[in-house]
């Protein structure tokens, strides 16, 4: 499922947390509680399918995490398989893999965060200032790529980059007398390609929150500054950006909290699983997938997953701590 | 009165946005045109916005000659319909329950939902759970279940809509007037919650339509259960496999795979439903995303 995204994900964690605080037990006498329970029996029944589903999908797998400390045998199952302590982790970190997947996951996410902020904020500012009625069309068109599946996106990218009949190699490069480039076997281009594709896909989505924030600003400040002779550029620099700063900081810190997780589809589909590119396209998430589906090494894949959730959890907590220091109201919990 | 500065900004802004808009649709357009291009032209000249020769062969192939594509297409539609209805029902019902302020154990239930967003077992434990205990491998359930409600996100989104946009008084009034909890929910709450139900339904529908993960992980032998996304994914994999295996028969085997224009037609078939509904629903998406945004 590809819809939910880091920023909305976190705002929801935040909502859940606040909801919990709000509903902290109000003291009721037991008779009244009993009466309420009776009254709400149909409501509990309504909740039941969801409770059962979340139990199966999200709670039952949790004990399976012990697999990271075991040598898995299909015959014996998770619980019958022998313990091996930290051997899986030791093995993971002895190989080059741990370094490569960590570097790629962090490196790409840092690039994504920087490019996303710059692009999304710029687009949001432009859209908020435009007076043409076309701006709705602009906004909904740049949002479209967000709703394409990564499989489809890999087909679109392939149409441009394919070495035999790709658009770049066949139609663009000959115009400039440039040599053809075998994109899918040249690792050095991929950091750029992946950042480009990620931005192409995400910019329409990422600018929505910024845009709605800007539209909430008080227009009077702008009118007053215009009377004082401020140019558009000055207004953007001196009014919009400073007012937008808390939102930018929030969203950046939230994506820093998710920096150990990668967009699996992007890294798995778009490079078309080209083995030569693995060094620059393998991330923790693709490593876990390949561990399960290709290498059939479940304990190793689980170990990488545990490594990811542990560091990921520490990062979420640290990001939240920093947010709380800067702006207590924006903190997640 | 428009200043010169303002005019220049408007001009530049429009130029930037027009470029962005073109960039957003250009790749899709290239693939659409390629799907209508004669395959030999495509192989000789490559993908092009202005092909020498058009052809409908690719569409004839996928919709008339080869039943596999149509079958996968039907699976996709069935999956999306069933998945959306189920996902929406489960989400709405649970969200409604935890939005009731008076409900005993509401806090515990909310935490139960919230916790799924903080931790999960990850791919491998989830896989083992579904395959060894629920035996969903190589069944339609494998496509349907693992994505039904991936985590508490949509539930909490909907719950916050219930608590903020549906006045307690109305719900209580219905109850005092003698409506049962079920009647209140169906006759009062659901009609009032139509905007959020539409948004969450769209999220779920798009997610199911676009999903290829579940089929990839949980379908092994039963390729007849492939959705259109799985089929597209499988074709890429077969090509990569043949190219990388160094098999001496690779060339012959590659020739048996769908031609370039057929592949592009399949990709277009894969996005077509999204493209068709997009103009009508994009406004709802923007609202939904703003709702889920930090400020919401």
C-alpha cells in the first residue's frame, strides 16, 4: 500500500496520542459503567471486525521477531528452531551489505528531504501567489504522478531510459550528437535518476500541506507591506518564508524520524532489478524483501528488519525530542 | 492596479508551473503514444512522441487475442471492489466506536489502534504468520488481507473527523428519540460522514488498484490470480531474468514475451481507471491529504 506517507503518518500518530490523553480514564461508578457497556454492546460489535483484523495483521506477527535470533528451519517452525544468539546480526554486519544498505537508505533520504523541501516550498509559494484560474489545473496535474503505482512508474522511466529504444537514447541524444548511454548498467547516474523520479512523483503531494498553511496566513500583512513598497520577492523572503518556518521544520524533522525507512517500490521497481546497479539501489527495505523472496534467508531478513525498527525507533524519539524543545505544541508525544 | 513587479512574478510563476505540469504528464503521454505505435516502428525508431506509423494491434492483442491480460484486469477490478468495501466497512465501524466519548474502554481501544502505527513485525514475521497460520498463500485472500487496513492511519483519520465534525448532540438526540445504536449509526452518522467516507474509500481503492506487493509476495504458483500490476511486474522480471541469466536461448525466449507496444498498452490499461476517475476525485484527495496533514 503506497498511499500513506511519512508526514501524514506522523500527524496521525500525534492525533492518536492526543486522543489517548484526552480519553484518560474518567472515574465512573461501576453501576453506570455497566449500564453504558450494556447500551454500547452494538458499538462493541461494530468495532469487533477491526479489532480482530488488527490483531491478526499487526499483533500476531510481533512474536515472530525472535526469528532474528534463530536459525530457521521450515520443518521446526519459528518456535522449534534453535537459538543462535546474535549470530545473524554479526553475520549481517561482517558483510559489506550492512554498510551499503545503511549508506543508501540514509543518503537517499537526506537527498530526498533537501530536494523535497526546496521544490515543495517553491511550488507552494508560486501556487499561492498566482491569480490565474489555471492554478487549480496546475495543482491537480502535478499531483497525478502520486497516484501511479511504482510498477507503472518503472514502465514510464523505462520508456525514457531503455538502451535499445528509449526516448533519450533514440530521440534526444542524436540531436546533440551525443553517445548512447546504457542507463541500466551505469550505477553513476542512478542517484540522480532516483532523486528525480522521487521528486517528480512526490512534489504535488508534498506541496499540499505547505500550500494550505500559506493560504491560512493573514493577507493584511501582505497588503500593508505592499503599501510600504515591498516587492514580491521581499514579501516572500520577509513574510512568507519566516511564517512558514515552523511548518518546514516540523515536516523536515518528521521525515528525519523516518530516515531509516525507504520507499520500497521506488528502489525495487524503478531500477528494474538490475544487478549491476545493486550497489547504489539496495536499501534496507529492498534487502529485507530480497532476503525473503530471493535468498530465502528469513533470519537474516528479520535481523535487518529488527536493525531497521530499532534505529528507526531511536530516530523517531530523538526527532520528537528536538521538536518538543523547539515547539512543544508540534511535538508528536 | 498591478505593479510591474507583480506582472513579472505572475508571468514567471505561470512559466514555472506550465513546465511542471508538462513534466508531470509527459512520461505518461509518451507511453500512451507508444502503445498506439506500430511495434516495428517502435523497435526501429524507439519511443517517440511523433511515431511514423500508428497501430491498434497492441490493444487488439491484450483485449482480444490474449486472455491473460483481460483475466488479470478482472482480478484487479474484483480485488479493488471487494477490498474497498471491506476496508471501508472495517475502518468506519472501528473509527465510529472509538469516537464515542462515553464508550467504556475507549482509551484502551484507541491505544490498541495507535500502537499499530508505532511498531509492526515487519515483512518476514507477517509473511510467516499469514502463510503458516492462515494459509493465504496462492489464494485470493493473499491479495486482499495483508492490505485491508495496513495500520491505524485511516482509522484515526476517520475517528478525528467523527469527533470534530459530527456534533454529539445530534447523535445523542437520535438515541434519546429511541433510535438504537445501529440505527443512529446508519441513519444519522453515515450520511453526515459522507465526505470522509468518500476520501478514505478513494484512498483504499487506489491503494488496492495500485498494489503489486501482496501478489508478488503471496502468489507463487497461482499466476491466474495475478492482478494487472502483478502481471506487469512479472513481465519486467522475466525480461531481466533472461537478460541476466546469459541463457543461450535468451533471445528466443525474449521473442516470446509481449512486444514493446503490447507492454506499453498493458501499462496504459493498468493506469486507465486511475486516469478516468482522477478528474472527478482529485479535489477530494487534496482535502483528504490536508485533513491528514500536520495542521489537520
